[in-house]
């Protein structure tokens, strides 16, 4: 005699087969893992937000420093001297042409700025001088490395030539 399987029994057998074959670890207690995608989204958001905050941390320059007038006239000799200093002290991080793509840039926690952009070129000479002398985070202070203020001004004059 043949055994007749009713529709409800067939459905139960099919579901059991699927659960045991496709989901052997969870077996019959299979529940979709809904929390993993939500947790992944949260982690990606937090990581992105912290990266963005690190990159956009404003660099406050005291008003007196920002208003300081460049003491060296921007002429060919000054720019040439600044270019030499740039090659010696700045290019490894900021890149040969100031795009922030120097050989050491990838090793830094903060991305060096692109000196061709308005965000850098819009700063006063005094602000660029202050940031070069004082430094912060990955950007070292050049007080001792370039002690002559005239050399720093020459460097600022060279930075001005990097705009697009």
C-alpha cells in the first residue's frame, strides 16, 4: 500500500528539509540576523564621522598673527629661496607642487592640505607664517628648523605660487 502525504505534511517536510539543508547551524531555530546590518551601518557612520571631524578640525590663528604683514617682498629671489626650503622641509608631506600628495602623506593621521585650493590661498600671509612656525598635530613646528623669519616669509611667498 502506498502512503499518501497530505498537503500540510508535504509543506512541513519541505520546510524541515530547507532548514536542515541550507541552515544546518541554526537548524529549526533559524531567524534572520537583523542586527548585523544595523550594527554595520552604525560602525560605518561612526568611523566616517570621526574621520571627517579629524580632517576638518579648524586651525585657529590668533588675530594678531593673522594680521601680520609679510616682511619680505614677493620677487623672483624670494620665491626661489622659498622653493628650495619647500623642497627641503615641506614636499615630503605636502607634495612637490603642494597638492598634499607627498611621499609621507599616506603615513599621516591628517591629510595635508592642497595649497592650490582657495581654502589655503584665501588665508593671510600672517596665518600661513604662524602655522608654519607653530605647527600642530602632524605638522611640525619650524621654529628651530627654519629659525630665520625671512626664510619663513620666503616660504610663504613660494606657497602663493602654488595656487591654480
